[in-house]
C-alpha cells in the first residue's frame, strides 16, 4: 500500500465539487419550476417529482461540499499561522 500525504493547504477539490453540484442542482430546480409553470416537457407528475428530488439532492451535496471547502480554508489559514508563528520556533540552546 502506498501512503498518501495530504498538505494542509489542499482542499481535496471541494471548491470545484461545491460549484459543480450547486450549478447542477440549480439548473434542475429551474427546469422543475419551468415545467410546473409551462409544461414544456412531455413528462408525467412522477417524473417531475423525481426531478425535484434530484435538484434537492444536488443542492444538498453542494452545500455540504461548500461547508467542507470552508473548513479546509480555515485549516489552511491555521496551518499558515502555525508555520509563521515565531513564538513556536525552536530556539538554540544556551551554551554554558
């Protein structure tokens, strides 16, 4: 097995996934609202419910990945502060 080392500055692509899922969910929600208002697609009410379900699912996954993206950003800033904190630097031992 290969050991994977992740940097504290890596967000594991959660920013991209957040945008991707939010866009897909928003598009599906818009299609659902337009379908309810204008009935432009020949689909029955069960399929409309499935479309709404997937829109809610993708929006939920997008919000969860947004939360993780924010947490990874906070972790990155904390790691940056620790790396630059001079009070945590090792001091040279005093020679007697």
